[in-house]
C-alpha cells in the first residue's frame, strides 16, 4: 500500500514522501496516527497542487521583498545627531532610531535586528546599511545623519 506522509516518520520517510508500506504494523501505525493517507490519484494530485501553491506563495513573497528593497534603496532616511554647547556632535545613531525614522518618514516597518550598522555612527555623513528583508534580499539603505 502506498501512503503520503504528513509528518516525518522515523525509518519510514519524511513529510510529503510517498512510501510503500507492506508491514501491517507500520501501515496501521502510520494510518491510525493520521501521519499518512492512502496515495490515491486524487491525494497525489492534491499534494502536487499544495507543493505548487507553496512555491508560488514563496515566489510572491520574495518578489514583494525585492520590490520593497528597490523602493527603499531610492530613499534617504534622515537621522538627527545631537550637538553639545560647542556645536560638536555627540552620541550615536542606533538601529532603533533608524527604524523609527523610516517609519515616521515613509511608513516602512524595518527590523532593527536585521540591520548591520557600520560600527557606531557618530559623525555626520552618509552610510550604507544593509538590511535583510527576506531570504537573500539585502538592501543597501542610505542613512543621512544631520545635526539638530
């Protein structure tokens, strides 16, 4: 009897595998625990359709992330450094401040944990900050730092 596994089953196969189970104990164990269904033509077609849909959804998410990345690359997020009484800047710009500035200026939700800041940004200037958006998409985000 052929079955489609809906979970990994030790010594039988991995989730999504179509396996032949002749041993009555193994077959009953798999079917009773709802870990597999009989591999009829309809079930196999449903599995192929599900896999195709999963790939399509993953591709759509990747394309959305890439489009978001391109749009973001064209923007400059301005972050303000504080200045002391002598007019010199002090402090630094954190990932949290960049996230807040992006949300305020453009409505973007960035993940500060996925930003790779160049050491500590303490001086005025423009910096490239890679941000992982999804899978292998990396955006070079230009951060402009200006004085208050």
